[in-house]
C-alpha cells in the first residue's frame, strides 16, 4: 500500500509541473493577436510600397541624346502609349547634357554607347536577362544594351584587289600594307579617307591602334585620351606593355605619301574629294563609317567590297569598332523594362535595321543587307564585341578638345 502511495505522489508531482507550464488562454490570445498584428502591419507596408511604386512607375521619363530626329521617332514607335501610363519624351540638345540632371530626372536614356553611357554605368539598373539573351555573348552588357550597330570600315575596289593579286580583302594589317604596295602600280591613291573631317580622322587613328596594338591598346588609348588635352601628353604612352604607342602609328602615316600609298594631302581630304577619286577609279581602298558609306551613290559603291580593318591579332585581342545606338535604364521603372523588350524581338530588330541601314544585334533578325549582316557577325566573333569609336568613347561631350587634337595630328603627319 505504501508503494502505491509513493507512485501517486510522483504522478501528482508531474501533473503539477505540467499545469505550471500551461499557457493561460488569455496569454495565448494576446500572443496570437500580436503576431497577427505584425503580419498585417508588414503586409500593409508592402502593399503601400507596391502601390506607391506602381504610381511612381506610371510616369515614364525618357530622354534621347545625340541621335537624329528620324532615329528618335523610330525608337519611339516601340514605346506605345498605354492607358494609365504617362510618357514624357525629351530630346536633350547638343552640349546641354548634365549628368546630375539626367540621373535625377530620367528613367531611360537612348544615345550612342561611349563616354556618357560609361559614366552612367555606376547608377544604371540592370538590363533584363531576357533582352540580353537575344544577342551574341560578346554584345551583352547589363548596364548599356546595344540596339543597332554602325561600323568603322575599309571599302576595297574589287577590280583593284584582283589586279593587285588579292582574291579577297586582306585579313591582317601586314597583308593590308602589302595590298597598298601592290595597288600603287594600279591607281593614283591606293588609300584615302576624309582626313579633314575630325570624326573620320580620329576614328581612323583609333582603327590603326586596334589593328596594330590590339584591344588592350585601344582601351588604354581611350582611358588616356580622357585625361589629356594635347598630343604631346599621349603620343609616347605605352599602350599595351610592349612599347607600342601612338607615335609609331603617326610615323607610319607620315611615311605613306612618300611610299606612294596615299594622296600627299589625304589629311585635308573631304567627302567630295573621296567621291571624285572613287568616280575616277583612282582609289584602291578608303576608310569610312557604314552610315556614311550608305550616302555614297550606288553607281560608285557597287564597285567596292566592305571589310573590317584587319588586325594583326586573333579575335581574343580584338574588338570591332562599331558605334552602337544603345539604351541605359537609369531607374528601376518596371514599365521601362517592358518597353526595352519591344526593341529586341526578331521583327523589331529587322525593321530597325531596314529603316536605318545599320546592323541588328538580335541573333536571327533579318539584316538590311550583307554589309549589315557582316557587322553583326564580326562583332559576335571577337572578344571585345562592338566597342565605341574614339569620337564617342572620348569626345562625345568634348568637341573643342577633339578639334584641337585633330589639328595637332594633322600637323604631325603632314
């Protein structure tokens, strides 16, 4: 009997301890109410923020800079007016680009890739992955997406190629010089460009740096040119770690007239001079941009085959100098992320290429012609993809500095 009583005592003790740990009903209700209140508060905050974000996103501020009116209007076609969305388009006039204002005021900027887009990269929102997946890997940039490509190119007269012993345009810069040497027995001026035009001159110099020094040298030149104002400050800077510098390229150009490779005053040449020599069948090859090539009369340009400026390197140390009409998302406006996708469908890219005669970036979009298709292919085939020309890479907002630099270059090579 005593044993049983001991067990009961132990059982009673355990029951008593259990009762002590039991939460009162009123306390439980209070805890549940508090948790529910927190959930409601958090949900309310999220809903309010979401509503505020949608309201903020309803007004979309879009800017265009340094693009022709027809290109601005073409791009606007892909940003439809929707109910409950307020679209505000601004064209920023030349010389009036204020980075602080642009960062504060706009959600989306269309311009040429270069110094401006590079400066905005630090504050830009990411381009949607679905957009980047439409183009070759070498063209993908999360902060600045290319839409259409121009190109710095050589155009060879096909019969001069043949008479100089070449079945195709030279594939290396050393071979290109061999072509010039052979062509001087065929035409008066194997090479020519509009050297009096500042953009053409500076882009031609950049193309020679890329061809003879590679992608690293070209990128280094852009970085260094941003820091200097005079030729003397940059001419002897080692651009690729192998004692390659701008002076070597300019010295080469100084020798070309003496070697019979080009007109003695090529650096004073303009578009009408190029057209005169081309019509007179006295040019072997000329340097220009694809967009300028489009303006040359068909009866002249039909005799020329366009090719890239051939490098002395493989694709791992090369970038195609292909100025790109591009877009930067300056804010995280969700409507902008929808709109930008409209520009990268197969049909949209085909129409954009057809309307501008420039190269599309979409993998499969129909290009305007073989030249535009080649530009897309070349840009996809090299590590650097499409890189800005020196004009946009350095001088997009520094026209006075460009004028002075080109004057010094002409004085050096004359």
